[in-house]
C-alpha cells in the first residue's frame, strides 16, 4: 500500500505519517470487523430464535446458535489479523500456512483436543443433550449452561458451574428428554395395616390426577419392600420432564397432610 504524505508536508514526517495512517487503517479494519461480526451473530441469533418457535427444540437451537456465533467471531478475528498484517506489509500467506501446519500438529500432538472437538460434534449431531436440559455427568447433577465444540458447562443446584472437556464425558444421564416418572417411596412401621395404608394412598392419588404436567394419573404401585419392622410402598406417575420434581413435592405435601389427618406416622 502507498502511504505517501500529501505535498507540502516536511519529508522528515513521512515515517510518522505512515505509522499514523496504518494505525488509523487498523482501527478502521477492527471496527468494521466487529460491526460485521455483530451483524452476522445477531442474524444467527434471530434465525435460531425463529427456528425454536417452529420445530426445533429451544435448547438445541440455542446450542447451535452459540456455536455458530463463536465460529463467526473466530473467523472474523482471523481475517482482521490477516488484514492488519497486510497493512504493515506482511503477507498473510505464511499465517495461513502456519495455521495449516498447526492443525496437523494438533492432530498428532494434541489428540485430547481433537477428541474434545469430535465428541462435541457427535453430542450435537446425535442430540444427546442441549442447553437447558437437566443432566448428570460423573455424579454431578445440574442444568446444561452451554454446549461447545470442546467443553460442556453445567450449573448445579447451588449455582456452581462445572466444566467438562467433551472427551471426558463417557456416560450422560439426561432427565429432560421426552417424559419422566415421578416416583415416591414411603416407609411405614409394620404396626400399620397394609390395607388401610394402600386404601388411603389410592384415595389421595386419585385426587391428584389433575396436577399440571401429568401425562397419566398417579398410581399406587404397591409394596416394594418388606421387613419384620416395616414395609415400603411406591407411588409413580408419568409426567413431563420439567414438571417431575414439582409433582413429587406436591404429592408428598398432600400425602403428609392426609397422614396427619389419619394419625399415621
């Protein structure tokens, strides 16, 4: 590029003029890149918001949107750096070649990163879990905060964020896909009449058949454990994934109130 100083200026200032023009051009390139990045990322966000209102699951659309927006950000910053190098008279081709060599080096020397990337792609393609799902990884339960190509973040009930490299995820328990079973196990002393307890439970769960989120009425499964000193009864109900815990809490509350009325401890 020609950064010749306009006529009439002292030639001694040529070097300062060139540096000043280059800095201004760099700032213009950065501003233009950031503007383009913001426009493209907002377009992607709005597109996936519309998609989530149509057929795509909200969590999956948010996940894909986040990944694409990050990819756009990295690509635009790479182009900005190449353009800045060009402004200072440095060819960007060595940088491209270096990126190619680095990618080959990653394949051999950083296999864990490659595994993270491949696992992240399979998580998305196979729809294993999405942002907003309640999952368990390595004994840690929480809500998926973000799913990236390399890492997955989940936030537990205390607000702590746990970060997992995707390659370390071997078994995932997803508690948000399709439906769940609200299950309540109740222990009673052997001194209580089994018939009376089952009758009271059956009567109470029938009243709870209209709870929001239920896919089928609650049912008394029956005795699931028996010892000389106690017996255990199970209640179960098919429900929407997001309503499982509220339904369990509401059933426990109703049963506790009924037991107090019937003097059952």
